C-alpha cells in the first residue's frame, strides 16, 4: 500500500523509525506540536486542511499520527480516501502502546506529567503532556462518578496538579541525554522521577496495518470522527 501519514512532530523519531522498516510505502507530513495551542477547532481545521491536500490518486489511505487530543480530531472528515485514527486519548497512549496501560498508569500515579525525546527536543511546555486529558464525562464513563471526582480532586489546581515526572524511553534515543534532562526537570520541581519503557506497537500497527477495530478507527469517505465517552474513545458518523 501507499499511505500518507499526517502526524505530530513529537512522534518524529518514533514515526521515522517505524516508517523506515515498513513494508508499505509511506509519505510523512509532520505538523507542529503547537497545534494543540489553537484549541480543538483550530487544531481540527489545520489537520483537515492537511487531509484535504492529500492526492487521492497517489495514496490508498491517510493515517493520523494523533490521538483524540482534547477533541482536536473530533469532526475531522474523510474525503476521497479512508482516514485511519488510533483509538487513543492523546500521544501518550501512542508512546505506551495501549490505552488501557495509559489509563491504569495515570490511575496509579495521579499528578503525573510525561516526557519523551520528542517532548524535550520539540519544545515541551508544562501540562501539555499531562494525560489522560479527559473531560469530566469521560472520567465518569471510565471510572464511575465517585472515582472520577476523586481523581479530579487529586489533580487539583496547577501547584497541586503535578508531583511526578515520567520519562518514556522508546528505544530510538541516541544516548541518555533526554532521560538526563527529564531527571533534571523533576529535580528542579521537586517531583518524583520514574522511567518506563515505551511500546511502539500502536505506531507500528498504524503504519503497517492491518487496522483492527479494537485499536484503530477507519473513517470511510464521507464520514467524520466523533468523540465517544467510552473505552472506544472515538467513532465515525456520516458527515
């Protein structure tokens, strides 16, 4: 297959590594991390413009190197080609390889902020990497009302919100410079530091296929992405 991947540049190293080994021919367009600063509508419009520019005569499908990302993909419409989206709340799910692992980690470690090589070298800003980035309704759907309220109270306001810095090691780092920078940031802020191993399987599955419904949403032409407050995270509806 010949595929067009439109992805956030915080996944630059991971995406390039996977694409270089893929049996598919994949053209990649990286979008700046700052799209998140535009809000959901502004981010969706930039991504929609990128999807609309894809030449349907040259490609078989469009891959989105994004999670739902605070509803930044909600409303994204497939035009002449199918659009494939990982079932992920945000990029941290892509780095951890599984949405359940992501949510369980956050549940066990309230007040955690994540970092990877991409977040550090592409310009990290405190708070953007904080998962799961869920709305109150999503928290209730996943944990129940009482647990959702507890987790929201635990994260609290800005000064109380963060207490841990977790570096996700993806295996694409050239040396330990990114881990050391993450350790320094944790020390500067008086936070606990932890390193965990990432998992490339969700990125690999996106690039290589096949796209099983458990992990990916395939949006057919004429349909669009909608947010769902359940474990599926996203669904498709007629545009």
